[in-house]
């Protein structure tokens, strides 16, 4: 397995397409407990990432991923732009100068999510994207410890994220716009946990 720039570019293109196809759905989720823009935020951000991919030749995986992160930070207003932007910045930084493997991608995912936590200060159960990321990281590490390759670990992470996403439904939001609703946020699926699951499902389809 030798993974490089083209593989990560394929992932970002696949993810952009998926987010475009799911934009109305993500916005509908955000209309229940937010301001009805999560789908358009993600779609706009990742269309900008695709435009960058189209016009730039990247020499390394970290350069590609850091540029994607900077593009998201600059093109997406709202909470999700800086959060996903920081994820890709730190994910890319962690892959600088290292060979891509199940183990190094696991470390990079953890570094990326560390950036989400540094910015957003979420804890498990706050009804945010971290409720998909946290079980995904655990499942990923468990899969690698059990001998899974990159693809297998990403599949395990995506499945755990989907479960975490579903488990956001009854929660009362304690971070972000949804927290303004208090108890009325319960009964709705978190938009960001939903887009995180799409991100990991796309990675599991395209990487490894
Ligand atoms: P905004 O709420 O600014 O309109 P989006 O609608 O694009 O931004 O994104 C909303 C999502 O961002 C939420 O569903 C939640 O998953 C995530 N989110 C919001 N605040 C935080 C936070 N502090 N930490 C982690 N994720 C957060
Ligand atoms: Mg919103
Ligand atoms: Mg908004």
C-alpha cells in the first residue's frame, strides 16, 4: 500500500460530491436546531476545496490537506468552517514527512480532532460533531490494534461515527447554536455529527 497525493485528492473530491448531494438534508437537520445553513456551509467550503484541487499541483499529502483546511477556514462562516478547517490543518501537519499507514493516519486523525477540541471545547454528550468523532477514534484504534489495515480501520471508524451520530438525537445541546434551544434541542439529530459521519464514510470508500 503506497498512498499519496492522488488518493487524498480523490477522497476530498468524493467528500465534496457527497456533501453536495446531502446539502439539503444537512440544512434540514440544521433548520430544526440551528440556523438552516450547515448543508450550504459544507457545500460551499468543499466546492472551494475542489476548485483549489483543480488549479493546484501538490507535491505532498500534508501540503494538500493543509491547503484544504485553510480554504475551509476562509470560505465557511459559522462554527463548522473553523472546526473542519482546523481538523484538516492538523491532520495534514501530522502526516508531514511520514509514510501513510493505518497507524500514522490514526495518529493524524487524533491530532485533527484535537484541533476541533482546542477550538470548540466540546465534550462527549454535548450534541456536537465530537459525538461522532470520539467513538470513531476509539473504533479506529481498536481496529488497528486488532490488525486491521487502513481501509478496515476507516470502515470501523465510520460505523462508530454513524452510531454516535444516531445517539445525538435524544441529547440536549450544550455547545453551538443548538444550545440556545436548551431542552428543545432534544429529539433532533446533530447536523455536524452527520457531516462527520459522511466525511468518514467517504474516507472509508476512497482511502486504503
Ligand atoms: P453554525 O452553527 O455557526 O451555523 P454550522 O451550522 O455550519 O455552523 O455547524 C453546526 C454544527 O457545528 C453543529 O451541528 C455541531 O456539530 C458543530 N458545532 C457547533 N459548535 C461546536 C463546538 N463548540 N464543538 C464542536 N462542534 C460544534
Ligand atoms: Mg448552522
Ligand atoms: Mg450559521
